[in-house]
């Protein structure tokens, strides 16, 4: 550990008997093979999606284990680390590298993933917003937001009604107030800086 710092559908066509008279069906022409059903999907499978069920391939039943998570992100660097904040030291697993992905993964008491903080990468969240999206694209109002605490002190934290376990952390440049910025400031300056997915 170090200290801190993701068928084709085949269709066979009926063969036609060469030289058969027009309008006659060859007696031995094989029937068209039925189309193969598409492979089943399991919830969110897009490596770039943040939603109620998880972040990319990470789910509530994903083990909080470096090797298990590395298998889900074969093109990225996955490390077991420690996060230091104040007097607290928290074990995390970080995922970095692939397409500038930056995930901070926290464990739950049952040994599975409990929380994922999305700090970078080409992710798409509820409503289609991406990191650095402006306030008008987030689908929230000031009543959906509170001011953050701890490591997010001074930052508005907002949640959409359709994804209450996905918090949006906003950056508001040059805002020094203790309360929520006024609507004009939010509309002009607020940007989506991170998502915090918490296991439902």
C-alpha cells in the first residue's frame, strides 16, 4: 500500500436452389436460421456512467478489494492507499489513468464498495451531465442543494430527485460565503466538480 495522494446478431438467409424455375420454391432449401437473441445486459454496464446503481462496473456487491476492482478496470492503474484528512486515516482504492479516469473508492462495513467519488474522466451522470458542466445543465434548483462539510466545506452539494444517492459537488470560483450562492452566482459560475455515489 502507498499513502494517497474501468453479438453482433447473426442472421442466415435462406439458400436458393440455383436454376430453379421462377416462382418455384426449391424443395430442399434450408429454412432461415432464427436471429440470435442479444446478450443480456446487467444494469449499468457503460464504463462511463454514474447512476443510482453504481459507477461504471462498480456496484453495491463489488468487493472492496484491490484485485477485484483492478479486474474491472484493466487499462487503469488501481492502488490500495490511505486517505489522510485531519486526524482521520481512511483506506481507499484509487483508479487512475484510463482516459484520465480518477476514482476514489471507499469500503463499507460488509466488505463491499460503499462509496465512489468521481473526480475525473469522461463520465456521464444522471440527466446526461458531465464533469465541469454548468449549473443550467445539472437539472437541480437551489432547494436541492446544501453547503458541504468536512473536505467539501464551502462547496454546494446538490442531488437530483431521480438520483438521491448521487451527490453532485459544485465548484463556485471566488465564492466565499458560508451559505448557498444566490441563483445568479450559481447560474454564472457553478460547475460540476465531482460526483459522490453512495450505495443505496
